[in-house]
């Protein structure tokens, strides 16, 4: 237990720095919103309000129950590993790279498995795109996403290093939800940038299920999911839910999924509605 307490203290130190970085990004977010509403008169108060409300709910869960689940689970996994990768400058770089690789596959699977999409679709359900969209993360994500990072601990990474590397990958993405930054040339081919991420949020046929990387586009290039921004992005889902109610936004797709499961009597079809890609039908 003493060892776990020490881990919590170390994580708290790292999170303090990351929180400061995130706060700076959020200040830019609100400045951008004020500009959009006052000058361009583009943004919807309801949509921004929904993003913020969902972000607050997710933040409260993340700081309490989900953080505890994530950290305790990784700590428990660490007890089954008799070897350790040394913590130094080079392994920090490696840990962030491996965390980004893990994030890519988690993100891709979230788009391909219906019950995970029911969670992740919350982030894609906004028909607008600004820095508050980064706050629009499902309240249930923390119950499942830890599973994808346990392998990092099992191959020998320290659980603190693993956790911080994951948070860095996620924190990096706070600045990419914006239309104010245009294409960045060669950077769009290497890193996850606003242009690259606008594509990911597009419901245009050529943009669907593209650009899953967290920091690097390397994985999308390797596995054939990279798409440059070529046509105007249409944000939102293929079938938009047209609501600003945070509760409805978080659970709408769950309701649709369970409706599909109950309309069939075939047991295999019920499982397929749960595990097949979104849009699957018997």
C-alpha cells in the first residue's frame, strides 16, 4: 500500500503540470468561442454549453472513480510482471510512442465495435467544431479504455510512466479541435493537427474512419487510415441526433443499440448488434 501511495504522489506531480497545460489551451478555447459568437456569429450557445456540461461531468468522473480504476488496474497488472523497463529519457520517448500506438488501436476499435462506438460517438455527435469539442467525451469512456493500456505494463513499462505517457497523448489533442488553424503543410503528414483532426470528425464518405492517431500520423500511414483534408468537412454523425441535452447525447446510441438487439430473437444477431461495426444489420 505504501508503494501505491508513492505512485499516487508521483502521478499527482505529473498531472499538475499537465493540468496547467490543459488550462492554457482552455483559455484559448474560450477566447476562440467569444470571437466566433461576437464577430463571426457562427457558434451555437447550446452546443458550446452541452460540450462544457459534458466535459465537467467527465472531468468529475475522471478525477474520482475512473482515475482510481485506471491506476489500481495498472498497478495490479504490474504485480504479474517480474521484469521492468528502466525509467530514463529514452524510455520516456519510447513510452509515449507505445502509448500513441496503443491509443491508435483503441481509437480505431472504438469506431468498429458497436458498444464502444455507443460511447465514443458522443465525441463525434457535435455538428460544430471548436476547442470545446475536445471536452465532449463520454461519461462512460473511463470504464473501458484502461483495458487497451494494460499491455504496456505487461511488457515492462512502469505504471506511472505508462499513465503519464497516456495522459500526454490525450493532452496533446486539446489544441487540434479548431477551425482557426489552417493546413500546416508537411506537419499534417507527420502529426495530428487541426486539419488532420477535422477530417476525423467529418461525416463525408471519404472522411469516415480516418486519422485515428493521437500525436503521430505514422500509424494511420502504416495501416491505411490516413486521409488529408481535401473537401469541406461536414461535422457530426451520418444520422445526427439533433439535441443539446447532455444526458441524451451520452446515452442516445445506447438506446438505439439496445432497440436493435431487442427487435431480433436470434441470439447471434443480438451479439452482432453489440460487437459488429456501427450500421450492421441482420
